[in-house]
C-alpha cells in the first residue's frame, strides 16, 4: 500500500519514473479510499435524511436567482475542486430544488417517487457496472428473471420475451417496431418503407403523445396514424376503428397495428381490450397495449377485470418507474412471440459474434431485442425490490392509490364548490373549481404548485381545462388529499374574489 501511495505522488516529483505514475479515477491510496468511504457514508446519511423528512418540506419551490446563475454560468471545471466541495455544491444548489415528484403531495403528470431500497440497488448496480447487452454473467440472468416475473404478473404466456427500457416511450416504440416488422408483409428492415404499401397504425384521441413521435421517427409519418374517436368514457370507439380499417384497406393502405391503452394519461380509462384483441385477431393486425401505468393494475385481483384482455397483447409496454414506484429510469416491453421480437432487431455484427464459452457465451440477447447496445443494470432495483418487499406489497399500494383517488373524488363530490370533470375509473381524478373559467382554474393550479402545497397537473377534457390528480404515489396518505381539497377551495375563493371584488 505504501508503494501505491508512492506511485500516486510520483507526478509531484517523487522520483518514480513517469510510466509508473499512470493515473486512474479511483482513489489511489489507502488514505484516499478512506476519505471517499467517509464521504460516501455521509452522502448516504444525507439522502436518507432527505427522504425521511420529505413530508415536512414544500412539494416544490422556485429556484432562487443566485442558484440559477450558479448552476447556469459555471465554466467547464478544468481542474477538480475535490469530492467534498462538489458535494457541498450539490447540497446547496441542487438538492433543495428538486422537481417535487418524491413528495407525498405530488400527483402531477404520472411520475413515480422512487424508494430508498431501490436507490441503494441503483448504487450497487452502478458499482458493479455490468454491460447489459447480454454476456455470460449473473446480471443477465437477473434481467431475464425480472422479465419472466413481469410476464407472469401481466398474464403473458411462457415464451414471451422482453426488455427493460429507459421508460414507457422506448418500450412502446420497440413494441410498435416489432409489430410493424411482423405485419408489414415484406422485409421492411431490408427494403425500407418505399417498398410496400403505405402502412397504417391505429390509436385513439386519448393515446399518449409517444405514438405521434414514434410514427414520425419510424418514417411512417404522423399521417400514417389513424386517430380514432372515443366514447363518453374516453374509450376507443370500436365501430369507428372497424370502419377506418376497412376504408384504409380499400384505399390501398396496409393496416399493421392497433395501439390500445390500459390507463390513459388523461383520465385513467382503459380501452375495451377484449374487443380490440378480437378485432386484431380477425383482421390479422398486431395488438399493442400501452399500459405505461395502467398495466400494473393487472397485479391486483380486484382491479384486473377493468383491464382484462391485456394479457392477449402481442406486445405490451409499461413503466416500472410510475406505478411500480421504482426510481427513474425503468420501463419494460414484453413480446408474446419471442422469435418475432428477435427478428425485428437482431443483426449479425461480426465483432459481436457469440462464443460457446467465456464471457460472450450466450451472445448479446438484449441487444437483439431493442435498439440500444450498451445498457445499464436497471434490473437490479426491480429484482431486489421484489425479493425484499414482494410483489404483493406493490399490489397493495396500487390498490391503496386507487382507494385514495376514490376518496379524493368523494371529497370533490361532497364540496359544493368543486366538481368532477370525468369519471374516475382508476387512479386519475380530473376536477374543477365550479363556476371558474379555464384561466381561473389554471390560476388555482399554479398557486397550489407555487406555494408548494401540492402538485396536481392540468389537462384539457372536451375542450375545457381541468385540474388532474394522477396518483402513483406510495408516500401519500388520506390526509394529504384532505389538504389538497381544502387548499383548492381556499385558493378558488381567493381567485374568484379577485375576479369580482365587489361580490
Ligand atoms: C408516461 C406515459 C407514457 C410515456 O412513458 P415514459 O416512461 O414517460 O417514457 C406513455 N403512455 C402513457 C399512457 C403514459 O402515461
């Protein structure tokens, strides 16, 4: 060890030849390791304190001007100031101005809050730093295990393959890519889109915006997407879907895929998945389900009937960083026919050829199920959470979130000043301050957020603005919804009073 220290100091003229003074980003001496270890322990304590104290902090706070410029105008640090100083900057400038989704009264935009145990798993994963293209190593088996667990929990059959992804957008994109390749009717990967008939994909007005981006990115164009209308419950209108498919076939298009949603982002509603599965089987179309958050409701026996048919999907995309409560990022795609999955992505790059033995044995199975080559060990946090806390714990929290949403809906209905803006099929509650116009309801929303009381978000339903609570928060308690309901009424009165001060 003394020798290592000598090497490290060689650059300062310690008399050791330069070739022996090679550098690394690791601590170089026992003492440096001890220092980093000490700092690491303090970091852990610091972030645990932060998580433990969340409920006593505002749900959000504005970034002060001096912090904004400290973070926005710093030149490239050419020489380091040391880990202690960097951590001090983090504590001062970054940690206090988090985006809010970890807070017990955050219900905006469907964002999960993470967990302390999964945070630790992420740290271990980062320390191991395995390359997750595949390889003959335990982390590969861990991801495969997680994918098998997911397939089972989602009711998908043996033979299903999958991939953990950065999130729902990527998972959906991959599912659609597999479906398009499987149903194009020609070798799309080799020939490209110019070769065959123009392809058509079907979604509804409530389909999440990933689909437009994917259509564009995949070269089918947003015009290749038929946007089907919805019924009064915001479910895809099936007679309109059927008619659109017929019309497109007659006009020389090739319908390839229907994108159904389990848990829409606006209202949490689910398309009639059984009927869409039947239609896809009849018409030989790929049945893709976007279950970004809603798919997780399948884990619950009591909630499952609302999304039955999901297990018939050819491909299913969902997030674990929303209703699975995992820290960002982790989503997943499952593909019922593993062969089709691989056919959509496998390439034969010679420097990546599989060997029979050694670290490359088994090949790069994950690289052959998606677009990315180098991937992180996202599987560990899911594996460790399920082993330590169990899938049932997640399921109970999902049920708790739905009960809380119903409870909040009951508070809205009980208040003469508030009204529901849509039905509450799952964990999403859309509501308004009665008698306030769109601008006034938006003002109520922003004041709630700016004052750090709670973070709902907003949406537009049938042309009108509504506040929206999307509850995927395992830290929320009933009293948090009491706080929200009271605050909306109070701020609503304030805003109405300002609009008509004489009343
Ligand atoms: C969040 C969401 C997505 C996108 O998932 P990301 O993880 O944010 O990429 C897609 N569809 C629905 C219904 C969503 O709620």
